[in-house]
C-alpha cells in the first residue's frame, strides 16, 4: 500500500471513529433526556407511575391525572426543553462565529437587553403577558445591533465584540438595578423572579408561540451551517469558495440573537445555558466543529435537570431554575478565566 493510500485509509478510519462517537453521544444524551422527562412528569406532590403518564399523554387519564400531567408538569417540561434548545444553539453560534469561549449572549449583554426591556415593560409601563415578551424580543435585538455596530468598525473582531458586549452588559445591569430600586416592592419582586429565569408560568399558548418561532429559526440555522463551516477555514478560504463572509456572519448573528430573544421572552434569562452547552457538547463529542445537535441535547439536560432539582431536591424550598443553572455555570466561567492558556480570545 502506498503512502497516499495509507493516509487516505487513516483519514477514513478517523472519520468513521468520530462518526460512531457522535452517534453514541447523541443516543446517550437523548436517553438521558427521556429519563429526566419521565421523572419530571412522574414525581411531585401527586406521584404517578410511568404507565399512568403514558396513558394520560395518550388521552386516557382521569381528571386529576390529566390536570397534573397536561396542565402542570408537561407545559413546564416542554417550555424548558424548547428554551434550552434555543439558548444552546444560539450560544454555539456566537462562540463559533466570534471564535471566543466568552462570546455567549448572557455574558455579552444580549440576554440583558431582553431583560431590561421586559422589566421596563413590567415596572414602568405596567404591561404583562405577550407585551412583555415582545418588549424582551425588541430589547435583545437593539442591544445586539448596538454591539455589532460598535464592534464592526474596521471589520468584525470577536475579541472586540466580546469586550464591547461585556461593557454593554454592565450598562444594562446598572439600568436594571436602578429601575428595580425605584419600583414598588411587589412589582420589584415580580420582576426579580422573571430576571432569574423561571419555568413556573408555563402555559400552552406561550409554548406554542415559542415552538413556532423555533420551527422557523432552527431550519434557517441548519440551512446556513454549511457556509459557517467554510468560515471556520478562514475568511480568505471561504471567499475563495464563493462565500460572502461578512453577510453569512451577519445572518447567523441575527438568527442567534433571535433565538436568544424568543427564549428569553418566554422564560427569562436562564443563566449560563447558552454559555456552557456548546463547550460541554464539543468536549464529549471530541470535535472542534459546531456539534449543534449535541449542544441542544446538553442544553435540554441542563435545564430539565436543574428544574427537577429546583422543584424537588431542596426540601421545602422551591427556587427558579435560573438559580440552579447559575450554580452550574459560574464555576465553569471562573475555570475558563483562570485556566492556563485560556485568555478569552478563543485561542
């Protein structure tokens, strides 16, 4: 066998091994999601068995079982899963496009923009329901546009984008704190619960809206991913392959911001899900690529497991899911900043 044939065989073997690992990882993560979902639907003050849950989901449950599963537990579970997918995919896109592990929407102020707009709608305008979600969506878009315009002078640079985003996050947080300190206690309490990120207000109409948005945005992301893979080879190579690098980057950033906006509008800014999902997925898949599906599954595991802990494993105390994800994500952020060789530039 010649040296060329040997090299080709080695490449094929490596690709086959990575492909097998990818399938195994996705299968295991999907199984973990199913287990967590089953536990979430079964446990609680009114316990149910798995056959009871399946029968209820198929329309054969009794009145009380149907109410508990279909009106209390299933909406919370489905909303958490949808939001997790949106956050995780958006985080993967931000980190890949900007080539920086700190380029996460909850670090660079995009989620903060949604939060500021939503709290403004609640505390200043006295709005609620869908109007708050629309304000949150608009706030994320405005902040992301401001960051992009400030960072894109002379060409978009991921390091500059992150630094400007962090500065914008401080501005947004300061404005949030000012509004909360000036608000009535009851209104401030409502806003704080929303700011932490919670699944407690899950309702099927809001879930349907989030599902519709995700059904539009995620296929658009999937359709643009091949061009993103070319961008990962470098802008010059991508341009040589016929890709308009700046246009593709802008389109994907808009899609990522939209995913963050619709998820934040539905559940609030659940901390660190977008930040940690993609790095965990890439590590277990052992690839430097996007790993969007594993990232989405990791995000679902983080959110649903955190919500399970928040509801049932803290004794008589029930906390918003964002508190638990914050406990998970904060140590990872500290490790990322402190670990040798990690300077925040994605090098």
